[in-house]
C-alpha cells in the first residue's frame, strides 16, 4: 500500500501523535462492532436496554449477563496487527497518546502503555448504588460486600459523564498534537467524536483509517478506507522502517 510521500514526511517529522480508536480496530480480533448493520451488537441488542443506568436498574441480571458474555468474548480474542502497529508507533514517536473508546482491554494486552480507556473497561467493576471501595467486591455473585448492592461493569453508559481526568487529558493532547488518527470508529458518539475537531483547531493533520465512510471522511486531511490491521502496519513500515533503511 502506498501513501502520499508528503504525508510520510509529515509523520516522520511529527513530535506529538494522538490516535483515537473504536470497535473497528477489534473487529479483526473477532469482536463485534456496535453499528455494523449485520454483525454489530446494536443490530441484535438495543443500547437503551443494555448500555444505560436505567437499563441496569430495570434488569441488573440481563445487563450483567450481557457484559459477562462480552467479557468472555474479549478474553478469547487476541490483539491483531492493527493493535500491534499502534504499540510500534508508541515506541517510535517522540510523544504518543492512544485514546480508545473500546472496553475490551485489547490495546493494553497488545502492549500499549500511553493509553486512555475513555469509556472504561469490561474487566473492572464498580459498586452501582454507593460506589463503595473495590476491595470488598464479590465479583462471582455481582455483589458489593460493603453495602450489599449490585456490582456494575466499570464502563461509561449512554447518558453518563466520562471520567473527567481521562477526558481532560484526551482533549488537552488532541489540542496540542501534530497528527490525529481516527481509527475504526463511526465518529458518532460524543464527546469522543469531537476530539478530531480539537486537533484540527490546533492545526493538526487529521487522518482517518476506517472500513466504511463516516461523518469525518470528507473533513479529514486524509481518509484511508480499509482494514486497520492492513493499513496501520503498512503505514508504520513506511514511516519508521523505510526511514532507517534510507538513513543507512
Ligand atoms: C454523555 C460503553 C453527557 C458501553 C459506549 C445527540 C447529539 C450528540 C450527543 C448526544 C446526543 N444524544 C445523546 C448524546 C450523547 C451520547 C451520544 O453521543 N450518543 C450518540 C449515539 C448520538 N453520548 C453519551 O451518552 C456519552 N455521555 O454525553 O454524557 C452528559 C451530559 C450531562 C449530564 C450527563 C451526561 C457517553 C458515551 C459513551 C457510551 N458508551 N460504550 C459498552 O461498550 O457497552 S459508546 C459505544 O459506541 C462504544 O464504546 C463506542 O465508543 C461508541 C462508538 O462506537 P464505535 O467504536 O465507533 O463502533 P461502531 O460500531 O459505531 O463503528 C465501528 C466502525 O469501525 C465502523 O465505522 C466500521 O466501518 C469500522 N470498521 C469495522 N471493521 C473495521 C473497521 N475499520 C477498520 N478496520 C476494520 N477491520
């Protein structure tokens, strides 16, 4: 795959890179995305019935079982070449930050360290009623031993505020970055879908890598439509590997 040489040069010169990822980067690890028409989770399940605090209040067992199923799926999955290419970029770029909307934990398992899980993580829990300390959780039975209340996944549901520190760090990094990647996301869920605009306002180069067109496709400086596990490794190869070969 060839990329415009001017883009490769800009990426080689970039000091601060921010990458935002969504469910699309985990699709090739066998995890369903949310909105893909046939295969997406929302084609089978209604978000308002499963991914909101009210849904949990109405039927904690239904919601907990759904997240237990997703937890099992994500543990069976392995990071793919797309996840690994971002680990490589983190190692090579002077400053790099990975902001993910994914709750599957695959970026951390791939080795990403400069990582913000904006919407939480499937493998962590919280006390739903009283936010009690996590050292007294009966995860097996989904109970908080401190107050006897239900445990919920440590995930940001629709209508809930994102963790302030994670969001502030993501916005600050986006505003200061030279290059902003939007990878495997439909760019429709806010506030994550607004980060590219912060980067653009800071004169960053905005690059989209996505299987299908999104509301960002015509607004980005570059939009590469295709699979993240193919495009990202090819890009990293051209930015960093060819650079070294050239230097020899
Ligand atoms: C909040 C955790 C505020 C749960 C998630 C109207 C206008 C603007 C905003 C709103 C509005 N009405 C409501 C809102 C707010 C709402 C929102 O944005 N709704 C949208 C739908 C309009 N946002 C919120 O509720 C947020 N909170 O706003 O609070 C507030 C203010 C005051 C007081 C109180 C509160 C909370 C948002 C977080 C919700 N939680 N997930 C869980 O996981 O179960 S969001 C969920 O969807 C995911 O986490 C993800 O973040 C998000 C987006 O999904 P994507 O990752 O993009 O996945 P999707 O399937 O959509 O797209 C995948 C893409 O990948 C596709 O484009 C496909 O082409 C591509 N692809 C597929 N395969 C590949 C690929 N690309 C490359 N390679 C491949 N192989």
